[in-house]
């Protein structure tokens, strides 16, 4: 249902903001039923109405924004004139009060303690684990093998996450945490876009019971792993070990509860987002042989018959573009929201305090003003050479990891992981996804709605042929 935006929409961005009315809602619930039925389509319909669209989230006042300039204002003004909203009991049950949820001084302290663990130097140390896990998976694939690529990518990124974040090394550890995470994130999406979003925290529902049980499993696993780290000798290279020794300016360290919240947050960023991004990438590559050929040509030229390492990341520019274009079409984080404080403005227009402002990566990433033929898979959009197409893309027309002071801390981790995994597997295999529609399901992250069956075929690589 994506359409090219008309001149009127573009004029609004230059002549000053005009708020237009969204679809008529129903008493008490507002637009929640329509939003809950298909949030992605709902936000696209709002975008087609304009860059500032009013709507009703239950009985509350809501404003949808679609223009990159205004989205940038929202993202950069969080903590000053926009507040981080409460995303509901399901969200809080899983993430606790981690850096994604925390506010004010508490958020600044936690960010300062977590950020050193995901700086480029540290991501370099994790890259070898990412590639090694991908190589192990490639060694288990065979020419002509039938796989569920969704299941394969989930298992792979779970293993990478537990090794790099928790420092454990077994598939059993990955499976125990991963299965509980899957349940929890589905329940968050179901509650957030349904009637549960309007229910008080104390109201019991089957979904809330399921997320509590799943969170209890996660808590027990994390507690066990933390205890193992505390009892161990010597320095470990994993994220958890760095968090356990991190100190703020007063010399205080993160409590056990804070360690739990931050590791769960990092796990979601390192596993859930990359897993779904890779699944969508395989589907898009399968549907676009021209892009697949251009990708493998780069892999053969840059890597030859060797496996990639961190230093190859910068050289694999087309592979990076494939990942970025996948994240444009299927952004794992599909919406952002903030609540206006006193004095809030967007586009120079005052926003009444208490207004909940929404933006959607899904809707803005598919806006024809910024991305001609927006439904087409074109990695060439991200050509960053002088005069390349990327120069024409406004800042915040693409924001799969958010932006501003609260940009996702795991952005570089996720990009490096996706590029290295794709490079390892696509260098050695062609993955052909079975035909048929795969619908994105907006839960905590954007996930495929079903298994994704595919056939893998060994391909000639570098100076030789992969044999199994």
C-alpha cells in the first residue's frame, strides 16, 4: 500500500507544519482497534495523510510525524523536551529498568557504564566469535540441504549472543535463554498493540502470565551465569565481565539487578535484531538475483577463498549496503514514541504537554520522497562515494537504530555481526527461499510470521569450490 508522496506533503515540510486529522476513532478506544489490527499499515495510512497527523491512542492525544527533519528533532530532544514513555508492564517485566527504559540521571549513569563495552575496540574483539560461529554453521550445511532459515539464523545469533555477552559456550545455554526471549517479545508486541495497552498493571491476563514465566527463566539463567563469572578467576573478554567491573564516577558498580537488566537489553540488541535482519536479507536476495550476484562478486573479490574478519568489514561496502537496504525495508525496530514536556516544539510548532508523539521507521523508510520506488530492493541507494546516491538521503530518513542521545548502543555490534555472517554464508552458499508471502509481525522487533523454508546450494568461491 506504499505510494509516492504527493507535492502537497512535500510543501508542508517547507511552508511550515500543518496538523491534519487522522481516521475517525471509536469511543473510549480511539484508533486503537485499527492500530492493533495492523500497526504497519496504520502508520503508512497516517503518513499518506501528511507529515503531522493527529490520532487517538485510547483516550489520549497522539501525534504522528513522518518528516525526517521532525523525526530528528524528536530523537535529539528526548531527555530535554520529550520524555521517555512508559511502554507497559510487559515491556518493563522483560527489560526491567535497563538503559532503554531508564530516564534522567539514572539513564545517563547506566549509559556511561554500558557504552564502553560496545565501543569499536570491543566490537573488534567480538568479531572473531561472530565469524567463527557462522563458519561452524556453514560447515554443517550441505549442497541441496533444505532448511528453515528463520530457525537457522535464530540459533546462530543466539549462540553468538551468549558467547559474546555472557561468555558461555554451549547451544543449551543459548536455547534456554533464546526460547524464553521468543515468548517474551511476542507477548510484548501483542500487549502493546492490543487492549492490554490500556489495562492497568494490576489486571491479570494470560499474556502477562506467560511473559512472567518466560522472564523467570531468563532471570534464573542470567543469575546462574553471573554467579559463575563472580566465582571464576582471571579476566574474561565477554560483555558481562566488562559490566561486572565497570564503575561510575563515584566508584560504584552496577547491582546484580542492573547487570541483569543491561545484559537482557544487550541480548535483544545482539540477537533479536540481527536474526530477523538476516532472515529478511536472505528472502530479498532470493527474490533479486541481480543483487545476489553483485554481493557474491564483492565477496569473491575481497575475500577470495578465506573467511572474513573485522578488518574486512570496511572493505565489504556492498555487503554493508545490502544490510542497510534490508533494514530500510524491514526495520527491526518499527516505531519510536515520546511524550511532550512543557515547552516542547516540533518544526517550530508548540506541542501541548502530555501529547504522545509517534514516528515509524516502517512508514518513513518507505516514503517515495526519500527513496524512489520505495518497495524495490536497491542496495545501490547506499553508495557513499562522492556523488553517490546516499548523498541525497536526508538524515533520519533511515533510522533503524533510533538516533540522538538514546541511539541504540549496539548499533555497530549489530551491523558488524550481520555483515560478517552474511559474508561467511553467502560466499559459500546460494540460499533460495521458497516462494510465498512472508508477512512481518510487529512485536518487540519486526519478525517473519512463519517458518522460512529454503534450499542451500554450494557455490564456487575464490580459487576453489566449496565441497560437502
